């Protein structure tokens, strides 16, 4: 285990051209990196899951975070939430372009919706990391 | 945009399904392991969901 970790740490960074297109496409279209790397089955599952979660968040009328400054907790929550929202790629961009704007209202459904929107982005980060590992040859 | 009005359980169940699929797909190295890990993660989510639900029920007295 320790040896495996050490071996992983010693691996050189692969050239940017090898992984950047897959990671960038993976950000823009959830699962897109996997499609580019010819893993259509896994790409389709990622696309369905991340998009499904984001759409459920929209239908639950979750709020999108905007970066705000103030005390440390407010800054962390709002900036982190904003980054999480943005990581959904085209889903986020389209919803902003079409004018989706929901104020943060009380109620468990809205609250779940907000979490669904952020988590969709966070799951897409996992998908992008997986695409990076495949493109870098660290995973089959 | 159609609206969804889910209960706590339905929303948490849906969350567990989507998250488990992604966790299963991105973590392991073979399809068999991915399937196992996806189901394992989903089981953990459900266990936590019911466990915390009962804990809150008894906590309220």
C-alpha cells in the first residue's frame, strides 16, 4: 500500500496535450471526457447521473450561489457553492443564459434543490478527475 | 420548468441513486468492482438515511 502510494507520487506529470482536451470537455459536457477517450458506456452513465441531478435541482427550484464576501463562513459557503454550481459546465451556463434565478427560500424541497445543484457540479469534478487519470494512462 | 415536490425520503433516495452511480463509475478499475462499489455506496446511503431517521425519531422523544 505504502509502496503503491510512493510509486504514484513518483509518476511524472503527463503532457498537457494528453489530458487537457478530455478534462475540458468533461467540464463542459458531463461525461464528455469519457466519450472523447472512447468510454461511451461510462460517459453515458456520468452524463445521465450528473444531468439528472442538476435537472432535479432545477425542478426543485434550488438556488444558485453567487460569490459573496463578508465573514469567513459566508465567503466559504457562497464561493464554494458558486464553484460547485459552475462545475456542471454547460448545464450551469444554459440555466444562467435562460435566466434561471431562484431566490433562497425556506422549505426542504428548495433546500434539497440547492444541494442537488451543487452536488451535480461536485460529481462532475469526480468525473473530470477520472477522465484525467484515463487520459494520463494511470487507469484503463 | 415543471416543479418537483418530493418528501425528505424521496429526495434523499434520489440523491443516493445519482451519487452512487457516479461513485461506482469513477472509483474502481474493473466493471465488476464498479458495480459492487456502486451497490455498496447505495447501501451505505440507505443505511445512513434510515439510521439517522430513527435516531432523530427517538431523539425527539
